[in-house]
């Protein structure tokens, strides 16, 4: 998508989208008296109001556009950067449902003149709202159906200000949105396409694009040599080889790392604790955490962030055959802790624990953040619109929460009280991967984080559970049903806000 700016509305575009705040009274009479009259009549008969997100479309004689669409922006005092992102998403979604591929809009200019928003943040949100909403995963549709889902090609954004920070924001927003959409493609792909070897090839391509990105791969023999019994146990029933990918980005002279660890289960059957129908069908998405941290490295390289990063991606499948791990089996993790398998479907924490311990020992990161589609309990607690966040470091939690609000890729803290800390202790082993308290399912998102915390000793650590936010079952304002790229924008905004000072 090509995004341009112009001081005035662009008359060469096919569609015109005009914003209206509830306080606006003239209904664009200066642009067209015919339009103003029609809008007043539409409001009188309650066919259109200025409530946020409502639309009204018409054809106006005397204007050069094939259609004019009015978008309600709600009350001025309620406008914020995320609402702008949503408004532009609604515009893109409305436009791509037509045969037209170019639009002009004044919505961003309407928000600019309110006077209390950072121009760069407005630019970033503009690109993200438009480009994220313009996404569809249609590669497996017949050609005629693909034609009906034609995306927007160009958008002219009215911006009557000389500030270069707005266009800088559009540039960074495009990079973030393009990579998020790339990651959405990876997560939407079926598991018979995306396996550990496929993701390794993608990581190699990223490493090959940038001089300061390097890839290290630990294959099965190296994982055995390193003693990663938890990761190897999960993969025991699969034909696909297990791997640990370590994608490094060097953007700072400071030798300290921030580590991003992403769960990469390319398909999760549940193992012998088999997932039932209505839960197993979407388990191709269980690698969304690994995809997100991989995408974040790509964004860091594109934006030239002043930060040293390593993305650790433990990759495997959780399948069932004669070699598969059983409930009651015991494995030894990289850090020497023994784990009894209480449930083979609690596999994400097993691959993550080895990756966390290995990454901390070999990179000594100051900060370590893991992302994982980890627990159904998090979906029950928070639904689709926020990921769960757990950490003992309140400063890190606050920074992630701020990044979530700014990016629209929200997180919500869950409690991590002392009372929970022994809930994953084993009886005949150091740990059990299923809680041994109560009935075993209480506070499932929190107890999963308790398990992971046993494999981090020194780093400031946070766990982000994206089980609900990674794959939506409903359409949003700028994210269609399916993979969302959850975590990519969150981490990117967090890193942008916390670069090294050199």
C-alpha cells in the first residue's frame, strides 16, 4: 500500500472518507451544500450519527469522487491514538470491500487540529491502522475469489502541517505493520507447510538481509549434547526435527542483551492428553510466540534500533506415536531440574524452560521476555483483546503495559503472589508441568508462569501469554479474524521506548 500526504484532499483518488466529530455542526457545507443537506436529513431519520465507527456513504454530484463515505469519530475528548488507528482501520476495511483501490481522507487532519497528539505517534498509528486492516490471507482461495478481496493500493492522507515527524512516523509504522502482516502469514499457514525446517529457512533469510543479524541453530544432536531433555521430550512423537533458533541483532556498542523467547510448537495435538474437537483445529497457531520474536528482530534491523537483542525460538511438534512422551514420564531440563510430566498438553512451558535457561546462561541478558500461546486459562480470563503479563519486576511490567497502550497490542498484568510460588513443585521430581494444588487447573495462566520462573535466575523477566490475542475468532476494527501478529507491535514499541543511550 502506498501512503502519501497532501495539504488538501486529493481529488485524484476514487473514494473520499470524511470524519465527523459529535461536536461538528456544519456537515461539510463548505465542501458541498448537497452533502450537508443529505447528512442533516440522514441524521434526522437516524440513518447516521456521529458516534465512533458509524458510517454513511453517498454519491455527491459536483465532487470528483465515485463515492463519499462519512465516518463518525465520536466525542473529541475521547479521541486517542488507538482510536485513530481504529478509525483508519475501519476506513481500509470499508474500502477493500468495494471495487475501488484508492482513497483520500481527512480523518488524520481532524485529529491533528485537536492539538494534543505527538505527530510521530499519529503517523505511526496511521500506517498501522491502514495496513493492518488491508490484510487478508487469501493465497489458497480460487483466483476469482482473490479478485473479490482486492486490497487497497493507495491512500492520500490530508496533513496540513510541515512537521517531518509525521512522515517519519508513517515510515516506522509501515515497517512495523508490514512485518506484523508477514508474521500473520506465518501463523495463518497450515502446519503441513510451516514446521521447524520452514521457520529455520525464514530466519536464515532474515539473517541474510542485514549485516548485523546472525543466526545460530541448535539441531537435535546439539540439543541432546546440551541436555535439553524438556524440549526433546515434547518432540519425541514427531517426524519433524526439533531445533533451537537463536537470531541475534547487534545494534548497540553496549554488550548487554535483551532476550526475547518465543514458543514455537508448529502443531500441538496435546500428545496423549489429546486435545478435543473445537480446540485442536487451530493448533497450527501454537508457534505464534516464536514468529513474533522473529518478526521483532526484523523490525529492529529495519529501524536500526540501538539495542542488542537475541530471539530464542524453541521449535518442535507435539504429536502422538509409539515414541511420544507419556503422562508420568520424567525429563531433565537444561539447568538440571527434573520434571514429571503431569499432562502432555502442558508442553509449551517445557520447550520454553530449556530455551530460557540456555539463553540466560549463554547471553546473560539484562531483560528477558517470553511470548507464548501458553494457556487456555488466559483466553477465559482476558478473551482476545489483551495478552496476560506476569512478572515480579514492576518497572518492567509498567513499561510493557505502556507499550501495549501505545501500540494497541495490549497486555494486562496478572497477580504473581508468593502463595502461588510452590504450586508447580513436584512430589518425586523438582517440578511437575501440571499444578499439584487443588484440582490442577486453578489459576492456570499464573501457575504456568510460576513454572517458567524456575528457569530464570538473574535477568529481569516477564512472561506474556498471547493464547487469546494471537488468533482472533472475530473481526476487530483493524484486525480481521485469524492471526493478529500479537506481540510484534508490543515488543517493537517497548524496544523503541527503551533503546540504549550511547
